[in-house]
C-alpha cells in the first residue's frame, strides 16, 4: 500500500541581494492587504493630497469641507474631507510627511475607492534662480527613498501617470502660469542632503528635492491609478548656504491647491 504524503507547501523565496531594499517581491498580495482592511466607501474618485494644513483648515472653516472618513495613527487623526468645486465632488486629505506615511495613505485611499489623484506641496530647489512660489511639475522622481522599492522593481526613477501629467500642464497653461517640468529628487534623509548628493542629483536633471513623490508614483503604478504632482519652489539648497527664504506663504499654497483640484477634476 502506497503511503500518502502531504504535498509540500510552495514557499515564495526572495532572491538574496547585497541589500534588502532591492529584494523586490512582485506578489500582488500582502499580509496586510489594504482592500481587506479598508472597505470601499462613497468617496469621490478624484482626490487632492494636500500638504498644506493651513489650506485644509480654511476649507473646513469657510469652504464647506465635510469629513467623510478618517485615518488613525499614533500621530493622530488624518481626516478625509469632501468639497464641491464647480459642482463636482473631490476628496481632500493631508497625506502625512515622508515617503512611508504618504505611500500608506495613498494605498488606503485607493482601497476606499479613489483612483485619480493630484498632490500639491512645496519643495526645496537645487537652483537658486527658481523663485519662491515658482511652479514645478515633476516629470519623474529619483528614487532615493525606501517605500517605492516595495511597490516596483529597483530602478533609478519612477514617473507620474502620463494622463495626470498632461492634465496638470493643460491646467497651468489654461491659467496662464509659468512653470517648469523637471525631475525631482525624493529622499528620506531630510538632514542628510549633503552638497555632494545635491550636486549629483542636479547633474541628473533634478531641480527640486522633497520626500514623497517617488513613493506616490510607485504606489500609483502598482495599483494602476492615475497620479500627478504639482510643487512650488520653497527653500534654496543650491546656493553656498541653505536659505529658508520664508517659503511657507499661504497665498501661494492656496493658489496651488486650487490648481491641483482643477487639474485633478480634469483627469
């Protein structure tokens, strides 16, 4: 009589690499899968991820923003608001700071049901000629952070969705704004932006540095949603010394949010 042996379990093994960050796993399913944790709700398909808390506060006080969802973390609450612009519903949320938090927030919003996104935020400039408030549209992001490597295979850059990028450019042109399309440098090391690294990124074509774009673009590609980003020139890292330039200016931020919402609704 033949003995019946249980079939051995098939285990997924990552190919060992010199560094764990490049051991990419293409499996579409994670242990904590967002769509199993966060059920779909009646959220607008269009969503602006706004880094300007002062602008969001104004929307709540004066713009008719209504809370429709919230994310909770050890850092506190992250409300998701709905506003109407030109009769169309759009979601607005602060995505948190840094690539890991922003990636998780975007993944959560996608699970809830949103699928067209534009982020608006500020960025350090690597060229001192770029004035405070000047609009920069990332055409790609250099992946000098960690989150994107968990969503896409290792590569030097990642790009926004072409439809989102086109919608942003059309919106800026329609409003008569002067803007720059260029690479951005996404880094986790806020206090390790050394001169050598800055010059190296600048030689690659980056004109800005921030902490989330590469992660946003990678999550969006992995989840097959449309995502673009608008930045404005903030502090200056391109001179002999760092210059904060008093760049947190409400009027500029408010205008950038309005443009981001208009572009998002046109995707």
